[in-house]
C-alpha cells in the first residue's frame, strides 16, 4: 500500500519510484529556488543530508576555541594558585603637641573624617618623619592574614577605681559611734584594639578597618568627711575621710573601608587631648595610628598552613557527677498533750492530794412555794456570798498628821504676805468644739 510519496519540482517520476518510499513529512518553510529552500535541495531536487550535531548547532572554529581557553585561564578565580597573604604593620604614636602638622600637613591626602578622628593617606617618607618626631611609640604590632580574612589585635589593660562607697553605721551621719565605709571597685579598660581585612588591587590594598581606642586621661578623687563622736566624756571625737574616685575616660572609634597605597600608608588621628604631665601642668597630646599593608613575598609552607588551618584544641569534658538527693527522715510527730490535770508534788517528789472542789448548790426540783416539778436550770446559780464580820482593834489609833510647831510649815506674818502676793493660775484645756476644761489654782495662807 502506497502511503505517500514526496515529489519535488522538476523531478523524474521513474527515478522517484525506484527510491524507497518515505513517510509524508511536513512541507518546507519556503517553496522557491533550490538554493533558497529551507532545507536546501541537491542537484536532483532532494534534501541535502545534514550531519548529526547537537540540536542543529554548528562546529566551533578552532581559533575561537583557543581564544575561549585563553580567556578562561585569564580569570584569577579559576586558577589553582593560592592568593598571597597580606601583612599589616600598625604603629601607634603619641605626639607632643600639634607642631608635627606644620611641616607635614601639605603632604597628607585627606580621605575621611569621623567625629574627632581624621583619616589621611601619605607616602612612606612621611611615615618615617612622623616616627622620628613622635614622643613615644605606644605599640607596633604586625599581623598577617589571607586575602579577605580578618586579622584582629588587642592590647588593653584594666584599672580598678573606687566607684561607690557603702556606709555601714549604727546611726545617721555625724551621730554614729560605729562607722565603716566599704569600697565597691569597678574596672576601667585602657588600650587599643583593631580588626582589619583586605584584598589586593592594582593601586594597593583595599582594607576594611575597625579601630577602638580608649585612654584613661586622669582619675579624680573626691574626699568625704564624717565626724565620729566620742563614746564617753573622756574620749575624743574621731574623723573619717574616705575617698571616691571618678575616672576621666577619652575614647574614639573609627570604622570604614579605604585604600592603602602600594608605596604609602593610612594615617589615622584620634584627636588632640589635654593631659596632666604629672607636675600639675597641662600639656597637649595627640595619638596617631599608621597602617601599612603589603603583600607577603616570601612565605614558607609551614607558615601558610598556620594561616590557612587554625589550631583546634579539643578535650573531652566529662559531665559533672550529680549525687542523688539523700532522702531526709521525716520529723517525728509531736507528743499528744495530756488531758489530765497536773499532779502536785512536794519537795520530796511525793504526790499531793488535790484540794476539794467547792460545793455547788443542788438544783431545785420544784417551784418555790409549790409542789409542782420544774425544769433544771441551764445556767449555774451565782454562789451566795457569805457575810464576813469586820473586826476592829480597839487598841489601834487612826493615822493622822499634826504639824510640828517649830516647823517652817506654820506660816508667819512674812510668809502670809508673800503668799498673798501670788496671783491665781488658770489652765484651759480645749477638748472639742465648744467644750473647754478650766483649772484654777491659788494659794491662801492657813489660819
């Protein structure tokens, strides 16, 4: 059965029938000349055979392939060569006064300013001049790290100051006999720390720098005074003079990303400060930080391993042994109190008989003056008090007071005159609204 035969323009029917049959295919995109058909036709009007390629792609030219390999090798990220580590040399200088700026300021290239801190770049010749004019070199560390790795350095000291005084006394201030002051200490840090990370560029090292500098300029003392009275009349009053310390701390923080030139340095000034030279004279000091970064040229394999592979210390920490709680024995139950009356005993320990209870009158069984029965009263009747006869000793005399005639209590004429001159006294005590108690007292000579 003939399913379908494809004929092209100008083809011979006999030649077409001699060829094996083909399944019907999609029509061409164009139907024009042989060379402009898609796909093109051969001399006999048949489609040209194409080589089997990936998705109809074309072969890459040999020169283009070599160029791609060259560009691939030019990319530094795909090379197996490890980047060289970067060595940072940091110097912290303390300058005496501000005279160093007079001859060097024109050689400094300003970069940034953060608060009281100023950042410049300068050449290495300027760096050597600053080191020669410095009053002292505070520190000069060198750190090394791989490219894009963080290098950290810290040099700090702690100073203890008395920030608080706790008063312990048996009374208020200046009125306590026993007084003591307990100092509470606080640690104040003094020093500098920095972190830096960088990578190599054509112009130098692009570094991210974070600096924290703290300096205790002075410690001021506050003197307290308290008087301690004497314990008795013979002793003398004491005096306590505890001291409170107030530190004066100057700090500066610098953070940013700047370029350290290949033949230069990064210069950071933390600002000018006024300090005491120890002899009571105020002087001006200024701290500078010089940061120099170079790519390490010579590095051994051992040093490279120390940089790339940090040391790891491991130790087996045994869990703490927690002893189980010891069960505590329950407390014994208290003894039940006795319900019996206590037994009286004499000095020899012999039990004594209890005194007899008072006799109670028998409740009446009938109403008075009647034979009808009555209910028993629910309350006890009050005992009838027995009359007790008063006895008087006829031989006794009543107590009395008779003044002695020779006594001064008997007023004479002079005393009577003095007493008569005294005016009566009147006391008024208000109790509430409209109520007042008046007490009047006067002296009159007796007869």
